[in-house]
């Protein structure tokens, strides 16, 4: 390694910090052309490439275990071929005969799309026919011809609403189960119930080593000591990885964004050919670093390779996400700036250098305050190892961690399952829609807290989704469950017909499913802010987003117009697509499609009817306090209401926790609307509490 890294990074087990670093253990031969940066077997036929994957020698063993056991837990690192090959092995062995389908669930949309694309290519099939995918707001399958179907966990849960026993599936593979997302845990519990009714349904759970025995114990129905009666088995598949040298900073980094950009250019200037993958916490950070790197790359001389800088995050349209998998030309280094979406599930060929900021943005719920928000927290040791491992897929690589080794040793071993840190209203609503009335007795892989359960039931009751007996309300509760939205959004959409503003509410809902509509390039912040103010209104962010969408449509959805107004064209195009999907569902429920004809108060009242639980009032200190729990919040600097004269009463969509607790997507309301539209929610409590709340409202 070049000595210019000495002030910042050192590798444990080498010379002491500050005394210089040893050269990398294995020098790659100088003639590193395309084959080093990309798949070394790219010139081979598809069949030859398949046979060179580590999973191939386990093919017959996998098929034998699937035939013998109801559940097979497969332990294998990303890159061994399990996601792409196992579905094909099952199809070749006859598991898709007689109209049956093999399903593969993924925790992330990008993984479902990319792996489906790869399998279709390997099988010589047209995507959407024999091989397809289904993700939220995008179904690329054929009901009659699809044999291998990739889908996100949430989509499979929704399929259970119309087909509780999933009769069309012969095998269901839960990929990346160790990530323990909310819907992965729900699916695991539901499939255990389904297996009792369907002995013929086979289940494959792909997991990391640490969780394998836990999954086996969960699915094993053998209550005797006779192992021959086990219904679940474990198979371990080795990965195809090369050694990775891990480097830490000598001292803590004060600004990991700046350090990330500096490290990218140090690698680019001083390290041999090989692509770079950098991990950040969210879309805004990714866009900022992409912009900074592109700007600085323009000033590089001809003596350095070209840089191809690409973002990678969940909100990016599929066509843009696919670019990270494209091959680079000669004398070009690909630099992928990503969120933890690139940590697992997908393999980007050519990555040799990884930079890890050491943080991740997670959704967390506080049952005491009833607030759910995005929190930036340190990664777990397991996630840090997973990220570093991305550098060893094509040859020996290097991982640069922007934190000290001591800090790494203090990190938690693994992340808390999402089930134990999220608002459970969506989970409870969907379980009840599936006929599971007693949600407290549901077989959770990791049981959530009783406080979180109570809060979830309370919110659903306030929204009218469940009745006095905690049964699913007809028809509102059922319809809310069928919308692919958070219950508060679903209630807002379903009630919009009564307010005569369904057209506007559909638009606002679609816009809020997309992140970062307003762009703010580092060199043009003043111009971007001025452009944003042209759309801004005193009512707040929801109506501002409505203005943006309607202007976008009026200007024929022009990318040039978006560029001139510093708007995210890709995001707005996705919002148009999402709105169409939501409109189809709304029409299925015979929702009256009406416009408010410019009556903004009607729209704001409808927003309160869905988001009354997220209400806050201005405190004399200048901050805000939630009406129900008196929790301190602040308006986020990106809101159009910041730093204007603060309104007295607001509702908000979510909380972002950084140095303060910020409200995002804020709308100004009247205090009287809360008692008018949600008296049952704000009158809950003792007489003294009710009197105190009334006093605050007055």
C-alpha cells in the first residue's frame, strides 16, 4: 500500500501506526485487463460459467435434501451462486412441472430485479415469461408461463391474502434471511403455519452462519430425540472469495463524507486497476458524494484512469440501478457510491476496493412516544464484515474502514431484528387480514415488545381499522390491509373520496413514496433553493409536493424542465408510475375520483384524518412537542416551513433522528381539526389527562 495513506489508515498486525504500512501481500500481475476487473469466466459459455460456481458441486445434495426434508437451511456467502442457481436446479428437477412455481423472496427490490434478469439470461428466456419478478408497484410476471418468480417479502405476504396456502408454489426460497427484515420475519412465521397444512410445500432458507441453527430449530417439527425424524436440515456451501486486507483509521474521523471523497481519490491515484464500492447511510449522502467526486474527477489529468461514478440506493429507478452491473471500458475505474443495499443480495463484479463509513440508517420505533423514525447508527460487526467481503469477489482486495479498530471491537455483533424496532401497526393489520386474530400468540422468530404491540393495536383502533373487539373492521380494515402502504397513508387515501380530494391525495401519497424530489447541487445551492421557493406554499410540504407534480405533468413530464428547476426527474417519473398503480387499487374499491378544485383546506383536513397521530404543537422554547406524549421535535431544514415563522400546529410524516429529532414532510393544521377528526385518539386517558390535553389545544 502506498505510504501516503499512513496518516489515516493502518492495518492491524502490520507496523505500528505512523511508521509506514507494508506493501499488499499479493501483487496482482501488471497486465490486468478487463478479465481482472470483471468476471474472469466471462469468455466461457453460460453453462461453463454455471459449472464453475461453488454451489455447482452441491447440486445433487441440495435436490436430495429438498426431497427428503420440509425445510433446508443453506449457509452460503453472497457470490457462491445460491440465488441464481438453486431456482434453476429446482426447475430442472421438475419442481415447476404441472403448473407449479418456484418462488424466491428477496428483502430488497433491486435484488429481486437483478437476479431475475440474470436467471432469464442464463436460461435464454424472456424476462416476464418463464422467469419474472414482482415488487411493490411493478409486476413483471405472466400468470400462465412464469415458472421461477422473484419477489420481495412484502409482496409474498400480500399474495397470501388472496391465496392463504400459496397453492401454486411447490418450493419457496427465502434468500438473505439473516438480514431479519420485518417482512422476512413475518413470512417465516406464516410459512411455518402453512407447512402444517401443506406437507408438500418445501422451504429453503438461505442464511448467514450465525443464524442457521436458529432457523433449523424454528422449522424442525421433530419433538423426539430421534434425528431421523427431523423435518429440517442444514447445508453449508463455501464461498468463492479472495483475501481482503482491512485497514482502519488511526484516529476517529470527524467528517466521514469528506473522508470518503478523499479516500476515493487516494485509491484512484495510487492503487492498481479495480473498481471501488463506498458505503454511506442514505440517498442524500450518496447524491452529495457522487456530485463531489464527479466535480473533482473533471480536474484530473490524463495520467490517471477515467472515473465512472454511479449511485446505488433503493429509491433509484430500476434502469439506473442496472448501470452498476455494466462493464467498464479500458482505462476506466467504476466507483459505486451505495447505501447498505449493496451490502448483501447483489454481487457487483469488479469491486476490489471497499470504503465503509461505519454507519447505517435504520428505521426505529419508540413505543413510549409512539414515534417511528430513521436513525443513523453504527453498523454491526457482522455488517462491517459483509461490506469488507465485497472486495474479495474477483481477486484479493482492500477494505478501508473510516473508524478505528477499537471502535470496531465495541460494535454490536449483529443488528437488532427489524421486528423489534419498528411500528407494528402494519404487521398487525396484515396478520389480522390473514385470519390471525390473536396476534400475541403468533409464532414470531423474535418476539416484539408488549408495549410495541399495544401501541400498534391502539393506532389501528384510532384509524378505524379494527373494532372494539380488536377484530378487523369491515370494509375499511380489509381495504387498508390491501393497499401496499403504511396504514396511515391507506386511511388517508380511502377517506379522500369523502372529502372530495382523491385526485390530490393520490398525488401526494405517490410523491411521498419517492425520496429527494428537490436537488441541491453543492455548487448551486442558492439557485436550487430559489427554484424550490417557486413551488413552496405556506401550508407546508405536502401541498408543495402537489404543486411540483402538477407542474411536472403540465410541462409534459420534461427532463429539461426538471433540470432547469433542480428537480429529480427520475423520482418524479417514478411518482407518476406509483400514482397509476394506486389509482387502479382505488378504483377497485370504487373510490370516488374527485378533485378539490383548489380548496387547500379540504386536502389538509384529509391529511389530518390519516396522520392525526403525528401531530405536534409549537412550544414557547421554539421547538415542537407532540400533542399526545409531549416529545420534543424540530422542523427539518429541508422543509419549506423552515426557517419561516413557525406555525402553531402541524402534522408530519416521519421523524429523522440525527443531532436532533426532526419532523419531515410537515403540513400546517388547525388545532380544532384534531378533536373534530380524531376525538377518540386525543380523549384517551384519565380525566386529568383529558383536561390537560384540552388545555393545551386551547
